[in-house]
C-alpha cells in the first residue's frame, strides 16, 4: 500500500511538472494554487522545502570523494604501459 501511495505521489508530481512546462500561465497558477492549498489542508505542520544545514555537506563531500576514487581506480588499467 505504501508503494502504491509513493507511486501516486511521484506520478502526480511529474504530471504537475508537465502541466507547468506547457508555459500556460493559467495552468501554472492552478498548479501553484493547488500545491499551496494542499499543503495548507494536509501538511501545514511540516516544514517547507529543503534546509541548508551543514549536515548535507558531509554527504556531498563523501559522494565527491567516492566518485574521484572510482574514477582514479577505473583509469589505472588504461594508464599503465
């Protein structure tokens, strides 16, 4: 059941994105109004958006280091004479 709700959430998100990409001001305003009304009605106690906490910086640094390590190790076979 949780997977079906997740799937529905993703599908609605992509549908809203496609509507916004039609460059119709009226449809874009309706998507924005619907998101605001839905948040106010069902999720008003939750924080909005992402944060700029430094906790994410560690994850990004780890990903960067892992990527560099992977590239270096995958290129070793090509660089040896």
